C-alpha cells in the first residue's frame, strides 16, 4: 500500500482524522511551514503540499478544509515556549539566556513572520494561531522570569522598564532584518540585552 493509499478517504461516516498518524501530521505541518518560509504564503497551495508529502490533496482538504485552517493548525502544532525552561537563578542570567535562545531561533521565526505577511492581517484565525504559537508562550515565560526577579528583590516591582522587556526583545528580533538586512543572531541580541535591557532594570 502506498502513502497515498493510506491517506485516501475511508467509507462514508468514517472519522475525518482516523487515517492520520501523529508522525504523518507532523510531516504535513513541517512541509507547509517550510514552503511558506521558502515561497511565501500566497505561493503555497494545498496541492503543492500534497505533492511534496506524497499524499492525495483530498486528504489535506478532508482534514483541514482550507489553507488558512491548515496553516493555523501547523502554527499551533509548532508552538513551544523556549524561554519556559530558563532558570539560571538570577534575573540578569535569565535575560542573557533568553537573548541567546531568541537569537538562535530568530532566523526561522523571522522568516515565517515575514512570509506570512499580509495574510496574517487578513485572516483572524491565522493571526490568533501565530500569536498562540510564537508570541504568547514566550511573553508569558518572560513575564515569569521578570516576576521571579521581583520576588528575589533584584528589581523593584514598580520599575517602569519591566513592562517593556518583552517588547524590547521581540522588537529587536523583528527590527534588525529591516534596518540592517541581517537576522538578530545570539551575539547581537545578547549585546542588546546587556546595553539596553539590563541597565533599564538597574542590573549589571
């Protein structure tokens, strides 16, 4: 039996998802996100993803119905809080580690943000999925890092800079490709945190 045969619809009334294994689903999601990065959102089609993953296009349509729903599902599947595991014991150490982590992952995330471009502004589900996958988990993790710093007495709870730390870190990731044509690599983000974020919090 071929992979296409395995993905074809079953008898009427069968579950839409019964034929899709987690491994196969991951393959579909990885394929659509990689094609978006390489070609842009508008150039990606369900037919193209089906061809690259050697399945029937009816499989994808049966599973996710539309391209925006498919891409939104892929974004949610890919979501993970990279900052959530950071806990060096100090606020300055946590922010430095967050800077390194953000810089390491910046190229793929920045490319995906840029490739989705106008489509995100037009489709509410895509916008929400992008936030859930790449933004909200990291903001929550950064806020937890800052909360621990306040509890340890490393920074005053009323320090006005606390509110803007997520915007600073996310902002530099998005701004450098536009301003300099280069991604914000780990060294760049770390130097930014050392020069702009830590001093604003009163940290060395």
